[in-house]
């Protein structure tokens, strides 16, 4: 080798081995910024997110940077249709391409200069682009530096590499050659057969290709798959697996054109007029990045759902333990929600940074913000649609000031480029919550695209689109992603239909595992399952399974059974609810935790009845408990509806004693009879007793009208003519009567008693028992109302006698357990001159400082029939006075107890 | 035997330079691609699988684990290096550009590495004890080629000086075997300095990254500071703090002979104080040393003791496997803790579900209960996944280990 030639080799080599000294070019600067944002910001945020594809996303973003960097290094690729010549058979292919584009360019006969040497590097991909006069040959070396070569350098390099066996792929990633014969709007990339993993840009190079040129026998599905962005394949020569390739291409919307030779293909390119905007990288980037935003939006939704439930439940405080647990749970969910929102914000900011950088790059290459002429790029259609779908979910969950505008904007870009107005309208209307038209939905339903996001949207809208399970199953099985729970369930159901039981089982159990309860029901209904599966189903809240385990009530695992019954009951399992009620009722009857159990029984059985359980025993039990609780009205209602032997017996006792009702001996007797006939023999004795009993009545009562009643009959008494011309019983007469007939109890209006002479007063208090009507009514009212009804209430009794009024007020404590008479003494006003009862009432002492509105808040009773109407007229709500009559019918023993009780209260 | 036999050899007398045929052969040797490495492929695949599993776990220190795994993956890619360094502890020598690294290394290894600001310093160089003198270069595509002294000289000097050919992207690291370095348990790593004073911010960052990447793989570290600087400055501190090195660091003030002993003493004491108060790393000692005189001015025999300690702790360990196991155990522990937490949660819910009788309220608990049960199931599955995927990873690494041996 001659020394100068050797030096020449070194010079040529050194040319391409130059290392970048300082990266001050904006191109590399931008790329480095991008890498920095990914490494320092994106990765740390993504770390906090539980997304199965997140590392794949980082890789995609990094790859995207690499893809873009090719455009930055070789701007001649921008806005060109890029044709890739895949592995042309060495001799013919290179020679033909060379002849076509480079021969006779400088008057030098290349073929004679390179008789044996192939004119293109056969291990380094080579870009051929339109010569815009600079005639510059470039290469990208392993140090990521763009190096310029003269024509001679280039040819020498190729020659030496052949002669000296220098492996150029060990030094270079890419060549770029200008040719003035190259067609406008196009660039070619010749992709060598042995470009391999050592070429960092191999993937990015294959992504550049819009049209693949390939020889028939080389063409296979596997090769086509490497070129993810191609929209056309030009094939020359005979194809081997033509039909399978046709299928593949149809599916991917790739057009195949056949040619006899490469020269024909060149002619075809010559005729191709269109250019292309191939730098929609902002969209690419957004589509990749928004995968995570989309995921976070869905996650936010998933977190909010249970929170609503929990918050609802927190309104009631049942027992301390579960309340605290719920409170805790609420805290956890809210915290998760907050951090999801925070991560979203962080992530969104980083995305914006990255997208902005990409925007800058596009700008530096002279590409507009949002290119409009995107429609030639096969993937852009899909990417833009996916972007719109993702945005519609994101903006719903994380709305921004101009969410609607942003989405509308994307939609119009899509419509401009790809049409499909109806499809886009469905998505937009779904986002805006507008009504959809039938025809749009029909078109959306039939619109096909190989996009997971679109498929998922269709599945989400399956009811609206009236997709059958079968249709859904078809869509789902074409998706190569992690399925959501309901999708698995639908597949499972479909598998059952087609008899693939094992597969069905797998899908359904997966769905159940992911929280789809319906899947549990399908499993129960259609599959044979093991004992272990029962537990699994029950644990996931499948009510029938929970009930089956719970109903055994196996004493060895009583608690567990109870737990499962509770689970079943919470899912509205009627039999479970009934069963739980019965368990509590049994315990109630055994006197265990009586008050709590009473409450439970009533709650369970009422729910069961509401949900349609017709077992009369339930009503009987409720009636029984109300009876025990002294809520006789409710007891009567439930017992009457139950109409069982025992409930009839209870009714008998109620009517016999007039509990919460007018005592009715006849009615009582008939209920006892019914009870006896339907088998409650214990009623026999009471029945006999009642039949023969004489009701003891020994109450002396002074009516407001001024008559004395004893044992229900009027008693003769001397009356003194009152100065108001109203006759009223003489006190002396009363005294005599008391001495003679010894009544058990004397009642009279409060005011009258107050007015009695002192000696009569003490006589009354010593010889017999005296309570005021007001006290007595208050007592009865208290006994006959529910806690809720009476807690915190003020109650007033207005007694009206001999044209005078007297009022007593009572106040019930906040729990509803006790009441007290208020210290205000009753006031009596002479109402002869005052006709207006409203004014009268307002003049009464306890009300003196009240507005009428306040007075209306009192629960009011009156002791006289006459006044009731008047009170009602002015809007005072009355409670009926039947108790008064009851008092007369109460036997002395009961009465004694009542009085003792009242005295105790006072 | 000295590394560069003919010390007076002038540059024209390099055969690779004089005989272009040989020169081209040398370059050819370095850029020759190898076929696909199946082990390498399976390593990538298995790492992807590991990340997939990792993505499904809810971890506290995911980023840390991810980075460690990336680090391991990087190490595994440098298959040849693993072979070369097996059983040795790597002692990194770091410091700013002017700290006198090459000189220091020559001094402790008794060799003569090229000094100066040439591109050598941008190629990581290991010095290892061996019976015979030998130099190896590991190329960008993981081939290992033997280079004689002239070849190294040609690559590091003549070619670059004459033709501006850059080799730092072609050669990942150089390994110098020499009987003169007397610690068989230590591999000394000379890294590129991290700040050329004349370079832009970007390139500084890049250098920094490279230096950091390399220093992060070392087991021990000697940090050099030019005594003329007079102190450990913020840059030093920042860099040291950012490293992953777990063991104690020896800090050496070089070129000690230029200062009087009293001043040296002051400087050392001040540095000790600075490191103790502002650094976050364990410091073995701070000494003042002169590489040319091979003499320690302050710090007695700290340097010898430090080297001896490293040499003695070295052991025949397949460190990568251990690291992988450690990560696996960490993951399993975390999963175990999570599993326990869910257990407790389930127990609590169990109690509530048995006790609460308000069926309308139970619904919320049932939902949570079934969620916990599912989570528990998923945790178990993930545990199996972790065990299986790490099992695969370990078997791939041991396969590699055997392949290398």
C-alpha cells in the first residue's frame, strides 16, 4: 500500500470518526433537554403510579425521541413520502438504484470508477433525497454526530471498506445522499439486509417508512410487521404467500401494488404527486403520555365511587367500632384521591413540558403547530381518534377552564382530515352529555378501527349502542390488553354459550377477582363449583353463595356463618334478612340484650316485609315486640295484619286493658276466641276471666263542665252558684261524697284544684289520691309516643273549665327518656269579655313571652271537648282525648301503678 | 516489566502509524461487529419481564429498585468486564480534572499510564494485578481485543493527534494487567474527570454523568483533591454526596510536596471538618500525599492500610447475583408487610361484619372486605410472580457466569 493511499484511508476514516466536541447545536440541545425531562422528571412521577405499562411508556417516549432525532439530523426527510427499499438483493438492487439516481451526475462514469464495488453501503442504511444544490453527503456516526463528506470521500470510504474489509456499520448509523434525479416530495431509504441491533436507530429507521418497496419473495408478514407506519407496499417479482399477506394488509388498511420490476416502481414514484406531513409528533407524544392521564382519570372515578357510599353511611352512627372504621376508610380513600389528583397535576405539567419541547422541535423544522394535512399518514387517523377519546375521559375527570373548547378543537382537526363526522359527534356528545341521534350511534357502532381505546369506548357504551354480548365478546377477544372486569365477565358468559367451560371459569373468576359481582352470579348459575369456590364467591359478596354458607349456622363456626348471613343480607338476600331477624328474635325471647335485639328484629323483619316477605310470623314478632315496648298502636297494626294465634291473643289483651285504645271487652273476647281456635290454648284462662269480670271503677272526676262523675255516672252534688252565673259543685258536697264513697282517685282541672279551699285541698291529698288531668294526660302521652317523636318536645295542656282557662307545660329531655313539669304556674283568665281565644291563650302565663308561632310549636291538648273545635280553628293541633275515658275503665291496680309513676316524676 | 517498554520511543516509531496496513487492521479489530448475543437478548427480555412485574407492585422505593436494576442490567451488558473483574473489589479513583489522577494511579500501581489531558482519560481504565503484562480493550459491542503498548499509544495519542480520530465511543474500557501492581484483590478504576474547564454546560453534564455512572459501580473510592485548591470545595462535596458508594472513602490531597507540613496539616484538618459537617459519606481518612515522591505527608500509613483492607476483604463473589437476590428479598419483604396489613384489615372487617346488624351499612364494609380479599389474592399472585421472574433472572445470570467462565 502506498503511503499516501494509507494516509488517505486514515483521513477518510478520521472524517467519519469525528466526535462531537461541544453540543451547542440547538438540535442536540433540544434532544438533551427532552432526555433530561424524561430522566429527571417523568420517571420519578411515573414511579408513584401503579400502571402495568408504565415502563413501556417510558420506553415509548424515549423511542419517540430517537425517532424525532432522525428528522432533526436529516431534515431532508421532513414532509416527504419516505419509501423504504427493504433488503434489495445486493447486486441488482443497489446497482439499479445507483444507476437510477446517481450515474452521470458529475460527468464521471461511476460504474467504471467502481467496477466491482457496490455503490451503496451494504451494511449502513442510506437515505436518498432531492438535491437542493448543496450536494452534501452526510453520515451519522456512532458518536451521534453528523459528519459531511465530499463525493470522493464517500466513494473512497465505500471502496476502502470493501478492499480493507472495514465494517462501516461499526462506525456509522446512517448515510444521506442527495440526488438531483430524486423525485420531489419523496425520499428513499435503502435498508440493508444486515442492519442489526447494533444500529441504535434501526427501529426509528423502519418507522420512517411510509411506502415499502420489497421483492416478492422477500415479502412476508414478519417483514411487514417491522414497518409499523406503512400505508402502501410496492411489490415486484413473484410473491410467495400472497393470500396471507393480502389478509394482513387488508386488516391494517395497507394497500398493495404489484410491479414487474424496480424500474416500474420508479416510474410509479415519479408519478406520485402528494407530499405528506410526517411530523405529527406532538400527537404521537400526547397519545403515549395521555395513556397515563387516562388511567389516572379512571382511577379517580374508581376512588370517588366508594367514597360516596362511605360518606352516606357516615351519616348514621350505629356502633362505635364500625363508625370509626368507616371514618378511617373515608380518610384513606380521600387521601388516595388527593394524591391521585396531585400526581395527575404533576404528571400533566411534565407532559406539557415534553409536548412543548416537541413543538419547538417541529417548529425548528418548519412544521406548523398542528399540521392539517395529516391524512396520508396511516397511523395519524388512529392516534388522533385515540387522543380525542382519552381527552374526553381526562377532561371529564380533571376539567380545565377550556375543556370543551380543547376537545372541540381536536374534533374539528379530525373531521377536517379524516371526515367521519358522525363518529366524532358521538364521542363529543357523550362528553358533553348531549343526546345522541340513532343514526350517529349506528355509524359509531359499525365503525371499525384497530384501536384499543376505541374498542373500550364502544364497550363502555355497549348498552347505548345496543351491542349484544356476542358482539361485545368479539370486540373483546380482538383486544390484546389487560381486560377490565366486565369485559372478562362478558367473555366468560360467551364461553359458556359456546361450551368452553374451562375458559369460561377462568374469565369469570378473574372478573370476580376484579370486583365484578355479576360474574359471581353467572358462576353460581352456570358452573359446577367446588366448596372452596363457594367461600371465594361469598367473600366477594355474591349473596347466594354467602347465604348458602351462612344458613348452616354451624355452631362450630357460628361467627363465620353470621358474617356470611350479614353479607348476603346487605346484598338484599331476603332469606338471609329473615334468618337474621329470626336469630335476633330467638335471642330476644331468651332475654339476651333485649333492647338491642328488639331494635334488630324490628329492623330486619320490616326490611324483609318491605322486600316482599309474606311470612305472618314476621309481623307477629314485630307486634309482640311493640307490645312489650308499650307501643300499642303499632302492636295493634302488626298483630291485626299477622292474624296468627299468638297475635290474636296479644290483641285480646290490648283491647281488654284498653292499651293505646278504647277498652273493648267484646273485641277482646273475640280475639281471645280466635287465638284459642287457632291453637293458642294459653288464652283460655284470660278469656274466662274477662268474661266474668266486673270492671272496677272508682274514679271521681270533676268534668270541666262542672259535673261530678263517679264510675262513669253523674253524681248528685250540691252546687254553688258562681258569680259568673255558672253553677259549680260545692266543695262541701264534694267533701261529703269523698267521705262516703271513698273513691280511689279524684281528678279535676288543675285550676279548679288550685282554687279549692285549703282544708279541702289537704283533705283530698290525705284521704285519697289526687292528680291533675294535665299530669295524667302528659303521662299517657309520654307512654304512647316513640322516643323520636317526643325528644326535646314542649307540651302544653290547656284545660278549660267554667269559662276559665288553665295551662300546664312540660318539657321532654333531648333523649326523650324523661319529662318535667315546668315551674310556671297556670294562669286563669276571665274570658267573658274576651272573645278571641287566640288572645286568651297568648295571655296565659307560660306563653306570655311567646309569639304565636312559638306557641304553635307546642304539642297541645285540651281537657274539654268544647274548646277542641275552637283550638282547631286557630290551627292548634289537637291530640285526641280518648285517654280520659280509658282512665275511667282502668282497674284500680293499674291505676295505682300509673299514679305512683306520675308522682315519682313530679 | 514496564507498560510502555520503550519510554524514549518517539511517536513516529509507532508501527500502527507507520504501517497503515497494521493501523487499519487495528481499527478494523475494534469496529468489527459481533453476531447477536443470545445471552444478551435473553437478559433484555428478562429485564423487561421484571419491569412488567415491578409495575404491578405498589412499592415504597420503586424508583430506587428500578435504578438498581437498570444498573445491574448495565453491568450485565458489560459481560467481559464482569469476567475480568470477578473476585476483585473495584477501587475507583475520582477527582476533578487537575487533581493528578493518572500520576497518583501510576504511583500506587508502580506503572506508567499515559498522563495528561488526552482522550485516554475519557476511557475508563482498570489496572489489575497479573503474572504477565497485557492490555485489553473492551469495545462498544462487547468484543475484547488484546492491544500491545504501541496500539494503546496509537489509539490514545497518534491517531487522535494526527487525524482527530476519536475512539472513546468505540472503546468502553481498557484493562491493564501488570505484575507491578501488587494487590491481586483490587482493580483500580481510572475514570474520566468530570469537568473540563473549557467545556460547555451540556458537555460538563455529560462528563459528569459518565464519571458518575462509572464511579457508581465501584466498591471503594479514593477521592483526589489538588492541594493547591486548599480545601474540599462545593463541587467535590456535591459530587461525592451524589454517589452510591457504600463503603468508606479515602480523601487524598495530592502534590503535597509543594506546601509546608504545617499548612498541609491545617488543610487536612479543615477538610476533615468540612466532610464531617457537610458530607453524607463515611470517610476513611484524609491524607496528604505526593505521587511523584510516593510519600505520605499527613496521615501516616493510611493509604497502605486502606489498600490492604480492600485487598483482604476481596472475595470470590458473584456480586450481581447477590444484588438481585437482595432486591428480590426486599420486594418479598414489602409484599409480606402489605399482606400482613391486609390480613389485619380483613380481621377488623370480619369483626365488624359479624357485629354490625344494620344491613344497609354493611354494604360499604362488604365492598371493602371483598376488595381486601382480592388484594390479598393479588398479593399472593404477585409474590409468586416475583419469585418466578427473579428465579429466571438469577438463572440467566448464572448462565452468563458459566458462559463467561
